[in-house]
């Protein structure tokens, strides 16, 4: 762990691996997209790879593409072979092995689609997969079967059928746009999608799941924010895993979204060698609060094919939550969840603070391990009730 990763200050990592001339175009998100690191050649021209990584890159081409924006690439520490940033985006040989417990569709989404692209698992809300492309690809992507366009399946969102399903399904009051990354769409296209959703009276709440503020903060333009604010109430869930990801550029992009009145939440994935410690998680959630982002979920890594080197035992997530609760701001603490393999939905996992429960009382422990008893409510004794009734009667005007 780099000591600076625990430092709450925000820094820019540019120009980093790029030259000062290229910096003139650094804040142009189209330049960032055009200059993504997406081949072995480009990667090796900037960074010394291990054999395990070189094998991973060569194998990634038919599974989940590699693509890294210059902005995010700059967070990689060239001196650190175990850098938590490179583990998230540079493929490794281990990705090529599917452990026996792993699945290509770990959350059972394909079997919960009434229309291709629309996952309807919970009674009142849907997950709308609007694109299969992202600004960069996370190696532990839960939708690697469809995302990036090189995997075993293709995402075929049926737009008109999906909108008609939503129109005739009044129990859906909440639509979550995800993918892929919806903020990769041009403003006018996103505007049309949000306008169509907003024209459905029973849809009360719309949110977008996006890692663009982290991978490509330059995309969060004032024009995008002006468009989004027309569609309130609109929430955005970002995805960040490590405090180094919260740079000055990211902080400013998140500030623009917050200033547009968009409530922001963060979803992290607990990853081995990336953020599997209380210190890193605490530094992350503190920086998120400084960016006006409320930590929302901490996910146990899904049983995605080729992810065993990135997954942790469930007990580590519980220890992290115990290390946060009581020790820091309540607003900073995410809910730890496991997406039930095969389609169970998000299941909350909590440390057990209730030591014992017997008729009449529970025994609790606090964050310091001290024991407290909380009794059930007592019944008012009959003679007290009578006496109070008498007092009230004599006091009557
Ligand atoms: C995560 C998810 C949602 C949203 O769940 P919340 O707990 O409301 O954030 C909705 N549908 C699907 C299929 C999901 O995976």
C-alpha cells in the first residue's frame, strides 16, 4: 500500500505516461476515448508487463476486451507490480481459468428478461441494459458475457419492446439504466431515452449506473449536466474501488453532477489486492463524502468466470463493515451485499451485533465490544392504569 493512498487530499496524475503536448487535448473526452490503451503494443510501450499480464492480454481478445482511458491509466504506479489500479484493468493469465463455482451469468439475468435488455427481478424496479460498451473494462465485470463486444454473447436491447413493456407494467416505478455505460451515449441520445421514460406516468424514479465519472471525468461536461437536470428526480450510482481513483478531475466532475442536483451513490466491489483492507476502504469512503457521494453498496465479487484471483472470502467483507461501523461517520458506511448466485438479487450481509435474543430482551454488543441489554416494552400494570384513570376523572373540568 502506498502511504499517499491513505492521504485524504486530491491530486491530478496528469500528464503521467503522456507528454505535455498531448495535455492540451487531455480534457477533451473524445481524445481520451480515441487514445485508450487497447493493444499489447500500446500497453508495453508505456509499462513493463509481467509474464502473467502479457498472457492475460493475449487471452483477453476473445473474452472481455482490454481498454483503458489515458486518464485512468495514469493512476497505475509503474514501480508497483501489485498496483491496485492495474489489477482492475490489465488482464491476467488467471482470467483464462473458470473455477468450478463460476458462471457466465452469475446473477441469473438472462433468465429474468421479459424483453431482451430489460431485467425485471424485483417487483417494482427494472434494470435496463442500454449498451454493451464502457470507457474502460473492469476485469471482474459481472456482464463480461455481453460487454465489450468480443465475448460469447451479444447484447440485443430491443428498445421499442422495452419501452412498451414499461408502459404496460404499472408496478415498475424505478428504472435503472446500466449496461455497459449509459453515459457513453451522446447527450441527445440520452436525452431522448430519458424523455421517453419520463413520459411514462408510473415511473417515479430513474437512475443511471456509470463508471464514466471515474474512467472519463472529462465526459461530465456542463452541457451533459444541464441536460440531465431536466429529468429529475434522477440519481447516479458511480463505481469506484480505491481512493487513488478520486483525483482532482474526478472530484470536479462529481461536483458538477452534485451541483446539477443529482444525488450520488457509490457501488464498490470488494477485490483481492485492490481494496481488501479496512484502511483502504476507510480512505475511500472518506474521500467519497468529500465529493458529496454517499457510499451505497459494497459488493462481494460475483462468481464471474475467471475471477477467482480477485475474489475474497465473505468474512473479509464483514470485517470491513465492522471496522467502519461506529469507527466513522454513519453516512460513510455502505451496505455489504452478495448478489445471490443464479438470480437471488442483492442479499444484505451484516456483522452480528445481536449476541443473544431471548423472550423479553436482546443482548447486544457495540463497536467496542461492550455488552448492552435492550428489554422489550413493559405492560402498564392494571392498578397504575386505574389510578391514572381516577386522577384524570377528578381533574376533568
Ligand atoms: C441491483 C439491481 C437493481 C437495483 O437494486 P437496488 O437495491 O434498488 O439498488 C434492480 N434490478 C436488478 C436486476 C439489479 O441487479
